[in-house]
């Protein structure tokens, strides 16, 4: 499902105009992004948890040349599914 289709589904389920649903989806995504930028977590009970994980610097290999390269440390956004979400998918 693409973002536009997601907005359409939110509008249909929420009984709202597409523009209102689009604004709501954007607000949710912006809030998640801003919270993760600050290094905080978002826990939605039953759905899951959005968090930032730290990946340490390491060495890797270029698969074409076999040359060793340095991969810098990075903060990676992560999602951990909650119990209710896992059960509903299975």
C-alpha cells in the first residue's frame, strides 16, 4: 500500500474528507519523525514501539572489488511490533 492509498483508507475508516485524512497522516508521521530525532521512543500499546537503535562503526567489504571499507556509526529508526499486532497478522 502506498501513502496515497493509506490516506484513502484512513479517510474511509474515519469518515472524513481526503484532505483531512492527509493532514492527519502527515501530522502522525511528522510527530514520529520529530520524536525519534530527539532520541525518544513512541509506544502505542497493542500496536508497537518506534525507537532509535545505535549501530556502531564497523568495517565491511566492497562486494565488487573485495576492498575493505569503513562503515560509519549511525542511528537507525526501528519498529518493534506489539503483541496484538503480531497476533492479528498471524
